[in-house]
């Protein structure tokens, strides 16, 4: 193979890889920011924020994101069951990057750390679990204490 052909083929491969990466990211679940009510000590999120209709089907979200003025970073609220939720600050303790929600886990786009949907470190370089907020529930709402 000629050097020129090799360089051309590598360039095409790189462009294809970038295009495929963008396409795959476009297929991922889009993030949904829940409507909230914030008072001085807690955030209130309606349980109905976890359901949505897709055509004629009712579907469940695994998580919703919560933005509040008191924090630079959003909170990811995961639903484990009707009575169990985890609220995690989307701040990587390794270098302070904002995490990305990827289904059942959170990923740091800066250095690749991964965390479970309960905030435990799965993959370094982060060596600390995520900040977690206490949650309580009633019939209609989830409350995040901060």
C-alpha cells in the first residue's frame, strides 16, 4: 500500500468514527428536566414526572434531572421502586466535571469515571462516591432534602 493511500484511508476511517460516535450519542436517551417546587430545605418532584406517553403507550423514565438555583450542578433523581429513589449531585469528585446520565449509571466526560445509580464508584480515576441527598416520598411526591 502506498503511503498516500494509507493516509487517505486513515483519514476516511477517522471521519467515519467521529460520525458514528455522533450518531450513537444521538440515539441515547435524552435528558428530561423535571418540574420542581423548591423551598428552603427541600425540593419537591411529582412522581408523575417519571411517566410519559409515547404515542399510545405509557412509558417510565429511569431518572429525571433536577436543576436548582442553589447549585451549579444538576441533581439526578433515579427511581428504583415506587418508594425508593436516589438523588445524586452530578459533580465528579475527581476533577469537578459535570456528569452525564447514561441509563443506569453516571459517567464523567472528562476522565471516564463511572458511578452506579446509587452514587458508588464503578470505575476510577474517581475514588470517592457521589454526594447523595436524602429522599422521602408520599403518595404524589418525592422530596429531596438539601
